[in-house]
């Protein structure tokens, strides 16, 4: 079946603009995760969804970052007033349920100029 | 302090050689996965192995949860094995807490296989 998909694959934006990143999980997976990969910080957890609720937002780096999930499926990560330090690859993963094997999408490479 | 530590950080091999990658973690784990990140950045699942031993072709993995480490074995390496190998764990701090799959990644091992 289809894997996790993300869009766009690349995004270049100017400092101060808002961006939206989209994730389509594997069909039937109730758990969804966002991670970020950057040169200085490696791979780090951002937020976890179980269904439409987000019990753990502890990894969001600032209040400029928010995420939502609708219909227990698609998720959107929004970054407001982007800064250069937001440049990174944003990865989405899904699993059948929380604490099961996670499968990752191809990522969105965000560049803030 | 360091929660997930991978070694070695870099590894260079000739095609056909065998290698062992190690992952040490600082607390009890509920979930442990090994990934291969290919040159295009895609994380490819290798093993879901919170305990025990698994094998898949030329690759195998062993996790000894009581001693807080996991090993990834690559035999008869090929140039296509090149890339970054990540260990990721869900830590249960103090052996307690609700498990839902939040993964903490190691810094990775960069593997280069020469023909």
C-alpha cells in the first residue's frame, strides 16, 4: 500500500513569512508524529497525535509552531513568522497505534532566506 | 547527559567486508528501531527490535534491553549500503510513564562502502 506522503518536498520562503507543511499518513494508522532534522540538532521530536488530539506537544520549539490533524488522517504543521533557524527537513511518521513501529515520509526541506 | 549514543560515528569499508554498529541507551526502552537514511534523505525501516534478535538477508540486529544496548550487523557489505544508520528508541524514564512512541534518535553512523 501507499506509504507516508508529505508535501511540498521543498519549500523556500522569506524570513517572516508563514508556511504550511502537509503530511498524509498510512491509511489506518491512528498515531502521527512530526520530527525535524537539522545539521546542528540531529533528528528531534516535535509533536505526537493520537487521532485528532495532540497529547504531547513538548517538542515544538516555540509558539510560532503549531500543528493540527483533522479526520484522524491528514496533518498540517504551520510555522508562523519563519526564522532562518527554522531551516531544516521536517519529517512526518505514522504508526498503527502509539508505540508501534513508525514509518517515515520523504520529508519537506524548508529553507528560510 | 547523552540518552542515545551510537558508535562508531564514521565507518569506511571495502565491499564485501562485515561490520557491527552499536547503540547504547540510558534507560529502559519500550521501542527500538534501526533506520537507514539513503542519499535522498528517506528513512528506511530496517528493524523494529525492542528486544531479541532478528535477521533480514545480510542484516541482523540484536537488542539486549537489560544491558541497554543494541547491535546492527551488516555482512558482505555492498556500495548500496552506504548512508547513515540511525538507532531510535522510546525511553521509559525510570521504567515508568505512558508509552506512545516518541522516538529519541542517536546521532547516527555514517557508513561508506567502497567498491
